[in-house]
């Protein structure tokens, strides 16, 4: 990763403040570095109809795809949790759609504690089209 992990975590913490989480109060921030070396930001956006809520990870990934990104180099996810935050199942599937075996998935919290995973570690039995 060209950019320092802590720098990316700090950017995710900063963007997290823009989250629209008026129902849960649980703000999440995400930073994506795409295969085009561009950075994309995302926050969770809640809706009173909870099923319409969008997670920060997917917001950042979809922004990248809109800009032409094809694959993820790095994704950083941050929330106010005791340990590192982990993505929901839906986000893990979306991450797996754009991840490569080399994609760094950085999970962190506001204390900047972090762990780096591969998609295989986070989602060992992802949905495959062949199945």
C-alpha cells in the first residue's frame, strides 16, 4: 500500500463525521483505494425504512465504480467500536465482488487500532456465480 495505513484510517475517521445515522447513532466511515489509484469516501446513510439504509463500505465502493474503478486495492472501515469494526454480510459480498486476493481490508476503530484481512479471511465461502 502506497499510503500509510494510519493516514487512511484518519481519513476514514474524518469522513465518518458526515454519516447520516439519525436512527442508530452509529457512524461508519470508509475509504477505498481503487485499481485506478484514486481514493473514494463513503459513510453510512440510514433511512427510516431500515432496509433502505446503505453502509459506508458500499457507498465508497459504488462511488468508485461510478468513476470507473474495477477492483479494490485497499478498503478501510472505521467505527466507534471497542475492537475493530467488521463489515456486515452484505458488505462482505460486495467487497468480494471487487476484491482480489491482494486487496487489503483494513478494519479499525476510533483509537486507530486496526487489523488487516484478505477477502478470503473475511468471507471464506463467498457466493460464486458458478454455484
